[in-house]
C-alpha cells in the first residue's frame, strides 16, 4: 500500500482522510480488467483543483493520471505529486551516495588491500601467479581514453606494484602456457578501470593453442595470399573480420601484422609477411590491416618483427649488418606506414643488428623508431627475446612472456633511470587506449587467470560469412601462372568443363590434416597453413578433391604419389590435375624450393605429352618455388597457404566459378642457384645492397617475374586523360579496359627509374612505387585509374643528413601488368626549386622493359 508510505513522507502535511486504507493505483481508462475503486464519494472534488507542480504550475495532467492520484488518500493532487517526486529523488540519492561510497573505498591505495602479500609478490618476481586478491578486486569503469593526458593521470594514481604489472607478461610456466591465459597476458588494474591486455597470435587468425579451440575460429588464408591480391581494401575487410573473432574470444591485441620484406625465398616465415618482396606492397597492405583491425574491430595491432628478422636460421644470434640507406629505402617503409596509421605496438625481434640485440638496441628503438619515425606507443619483446638488462632503458616497454624475470623489480631497480617506469607504463596505456581496444568493452570482458576459460575454449567466433570471405580471399590471392591452349579444342585448358573426364592425381589433392597429431607439435605445418605461432588448426579443412567433387563426379582419382597409378587414371581422361605442395614453419628455414611431389609432377607432365592429355599443376606453396617441369605443363595454378577453404577456392578457380586475378608478390626463379640463401654464419652483411627482394634478379632471366599473373580474360592499357601538374608530386592517368570474353580484375603497377646522377648510381633501374587493383570489369568495360606519386616516392635517403632528399631531373615511368611487362611509359621532370612539376604524358613503350634491364646489365 502506498497510503502509509505517503503519510510518512509528508509528515502530516498531506493527511489522508482514511489511514491505512488500501487503495489500488488503477484507472478506469487503462484496462478493462482493472478493479477501479471509486472514492469520489469520500470527498468533494474541486473543479478548479490545481494539478501541476510548483515548478510547473501550468502542467496539465492526463485524465488517467488524475484518476490514479484521486485513488490515493489525501485532498490535493499537487500534494500527492510532490510526495511522489520527493520519494523518487530520495531513492536515487541513496543509490548515488552508495556508488560514491563504494568507489571511494575501491580507489584507496593498495596499502588498504593486502599490502604485505602484494609487496611480497612484487619483490619475489611478479610474473609468477597473480597478485593476492586480483580476481576478486572490484572493477571500475574504463577511463575516458580520448581525454588528453588520461594515461599520465592514471599512472600517477597507480602503486608501484600496479605499474610493474604493465611491463611484463604472466601466464607461462617455463615454455608451457597455463590454462586460462592468452599467449600474451598483461595484468590490468581493475580498481582504476584498466583492463588486462590479452594478446594472441597470429597472422592467419586466432591461434589454436589448445585442442578445445579448434573449430571455434576461422582458419584464414595466410597473409601472403592477401599480398597476392594486391588489394588494400580487401586486406582491411579481412583484418576487420578476423579482429571481430579475436574480440569474441576475449583478446584485445593481435600479434600482427608481420611486414618484413622477403630477403631470401627460403625464409620459414615468408608466408606470414604481407610485404612479399617489395616494401611498397607492404606499405599499403600493412596500413590497411591496421586500420581494419583497430578501427574496424577494436583490437590493438602489434606490427612485427622490428627489425631485419629476415630468416629463421640462427634467428636468436644472427647479426644483421645493414647500412643506413638500405634500412630506410628497403626495409623500414612498412613499419613507418603503420606508425602513421596509429599502430598500438611494435614487436622487437630476436636477432642482433650491428652487434646489439634488437630489444636492447637504442639506435633502432630510440633513434630510428621513436625519433625519426615518431612512434609514441609501446614496444613489446618477442617471446624470450630480451637477453640483457638494457632493454627497458633502450625502449622496450613489455618483457614477454615475463617468466624470465628480466623486468622484475629486483633487476630494474638497478638499471632504470628516474621516471622511466612511469614513462614505460604511460606508453603502454596510450597504445591500448588509442587503438580502440579498450572502448565499447562487453559486459563479460574477462580477467586473465580468473575467468577467461569460457571465451578462450568455448565461445564460437567463426561464422558462415567469414568462411565465404575466406573463400573469396583464397580465390583472389591465387596466381594463374600458365594457361596454354589445348590443341584439340583451341581453347585454354582452364577453366575446366563439367562434361570433361578429369584425372585427379596425387596425395596432395586429397590431403587430410591429422589435427590431433598436429596439436602436439607447435611447428607442425600442412599445405593449408604454416607451422608455428601463426598456425590455426581446423577440423573442417576442404581438400582440392573434395572441392572438385562439389562441381562434378566425373573424376578418376589416383590417390597416391606413385606414378604407376597416375598413368592408369590418365588413360582415357580429357584432362589431368596433379597437386603438389611444400610446407614451412617458424624456427627453421626451408631447405629447398622444390615441391614435395617434384618427381611425381615431372612424371605426370611427361605422361601428358605421351598420352596427349593436357596437365594442370596445382601448386600449394608457402613462398617461392622452382618449377623445372613447367614447360611441359599445360596450366599452372599457384596457391599460397589458404587455410580451411583451400579446396573450395581451388575448385572455384578450376571450374570458372571464380576468376583468377592474383599477381605474384615474389619471384619464381629459373633455378635455386639464382636465389639468395639464408646467412649461415653469425654476421649477416646485406651485400645485395639496394637490390633486395625481386630486384636481386635484375639482369637475370626468371621463370615468372614479380607482379606477374594471368586471368581468364585480357586487358588493354591506354593513356588516361591528361591531368594538371601538382605541387606535391605527379599524377599518372591510365585507362584499363577488359577486351576479353570473361569478367576479370587487373592490377595496374607503376614503376619508376631515377635520373642518372651521382646520388642515384646505386639505385636499381626499376622500382615499384604504386599499384591499383581494378574492380571486376565486365567484357568491354573500362576503368580510369590515377596513380599519384608523392615527393617521398621521388626521393632517396641522404646519409649526410639522415633524411629524405628529392632527386631533381628527368624520371622515367612505366605502367604495366608486371615488373617485366610495361604497357605504357613516359617521362617527367622534377625541379625542386619550382612550385609545380610537369604533368606526366604516357605513350606506348613496347621495349621499355628491355631498356630498363639493359641499364642494370
């Protein structure tokens, strides 16, 4: 009953005529089922009775509200309204006082909550276990991370023990990751509203470190597949989708992107690296990755591996000797691009550079990274990469995974200059806050070591839309290297026809991954994915054979790698598809560039010549390979590790449900002797100088050059509409038209040649500067493309000033479909002293590629 309450509220001011009388708060106009008590006979009703509040005297109450008020004891509606308002305000005031009181208690200094236990935890090595009471500590709301200076203010409120939480990881016992922790776990400060940092590998999706995770996340195509798309927009979409899976699994930082430029094709982790063999490819793709991950998904990105971690051989002791100009022109650019995009973290690598271990190398971290590149956020060590006590002072904020005690209070008290601890923590907070990783957190955001089991092992993050996206990526990142005509039909061998009899040969075509066995060995790899920290296992891997069965059952299978079975299946076939693969993993480099089924493929293409059966080779490779058998093959389709959708994407391409449009992000050499081997000695001088990556083959024949890739259609290049000059660089207009019979996409590539001066005599003759992937063009359709060159694109690194310098003079420019196939060419003059540069006019240049190669020779 409200009657007694209201009587107490007003203290006699609004005295009811009948005390204790039960009057229901109903009105006749609200519901026919209501039991309305008519009290109109109990007191006279005044027609001119005032209904409003004192603050709102003109307030006109609805009729049903008047009836409700009349049903309550008392003589004045206004009095009753005041009583209700007073009662409501009292409740809210009580709640507010309670919240403020609770907050004041929880924000007290740590000496109020188990001080001795936490001091002991800090002094004995805070990477072991959790601080006493951590799981039960009351969590306050996350501070406004957009407010200027928020991180500095939060650090000032932290105790010493809380600051040390943010500079090392927890959760490892030796080399074993404990249950309930992420690959990288950094404790937060709940009482100040600061969440834990929950890092997870890797570059191909949420790393499945436990068998219970398998099937809960998507096994995405490897980054090298995205490199082969040359599509920054697609990379952004991919990163956003992948990041959303990380969010669902509770992680708020991904240990990616990996952007090291391929120096040697034998690199065990080349499939992880978005840059392929050219820094320009890495600049635009890595930037798109960070944008998709941080803005699109709200997951912090940690770019890796800084710097010159270009091989797995002797990776913990290898000493990269890299001159200053080579650093800036050939290897730093992808890192610079993501720093400008606001990447949350940079991971320092295992190797040494010029005699200093990278995580303790103040020249790299303080001068180059923070000084010249302007990086303001955190540097995270690779796992167990720190080797001495100089890392914190040199610029590494977080020691991972932390169980080596490198960043314990006992050690750092002796080496840290005053104020450095606060600076380290502030940089960590700024990185997480600016990335969006601590914004819009779910109500069930877990605390590492306490309640993350559900997110880690049970929540399902993958979905059909993500699988469809993975399938599209795998198809668009496959590279069609050869597609010759079949004599009998006069048509290219691909796409296949559903009425053809198809021989499918080799174990690689029907590969089934033993997931149970692979979970026991972290470096185990397959043709679908690389081994190591970026491996994402799946129980739903689709083989090429299974994918082809989705289109046709007219298949004669040879399930082994024995050539005798191949001959039998090929007899009477209209076409043969033979599969071969190679694997790669972290911690070791590849020993050979040959496919595992090299002998089988060699025999099958020979049989194809003998039996008059065209042969299509599907190569599943983690990087560059050699193909001495390619001259006898009718078709060659190259796929980099494409995850669980490998088979469906391959079948889509083979049968024409998807159009091949990928371009090589690397070079296919003529022979292994042409390729650069990893350094076997400790000191590793970069003797190739500026001729790294695909430029290493300058002046030599290659089987398939960087940027090469076929389609099921053909494209024509024409000079675009002339554009005016620009004060900030050059604009190169091109029109690309689909002149074939099928839809398709083209990747337009812009290469430059510097003017010949004393400063440029060491520059390679051809250098990639821009690229553009067209939309899917229907037959006859054209797209106008404008490729813009900035002043930075026309500059070289001047070691006398340690800065970029624009080169004046006449530049040559080539626009084409690969690094060795220029369709249009032109020249333009750069005059540094003039306000504007000349416009670029393109024309045909049928022998520009020969001219450029001749200069290098």
